[in-house]
C-alpha cells in the first residue's frame, strides 16, 4: 500500500482538478437565461466524481479507470 503522504498528494491533485470543474460550473451559471445547463450539470457531476475519487484515494481504495469509446 502506498505511503500516507503519497495518497494525500494524489487526493490533493484530484481536489485541484475538482476546483476547476466547480469554477467552470459557477462561471457558466452567471450567463443567466443563456446558460447552457447541460454544461453546468456536466461540470457539477465531474466535481462530485473527483471528490469521490479523492476520498477513495485517502481511504486507500483502488478504483478502475474507465474509457468510453466514441461510436
């Protein structure tokens, strides 16, 4: 199992990425009626997913990478 410092470093990386998704969602919401809500929802979902990944990393729980192929 990786060292606690290494796990914390990886979790922090996920949180930093998460902050960008949160900023994008908040900024897009400021567009008012012209706001593309699907974009806001996408970034909100990504934000939550990255927080969950950060938590899993902190707990030492491995999770698989998934790839979506374009059809």
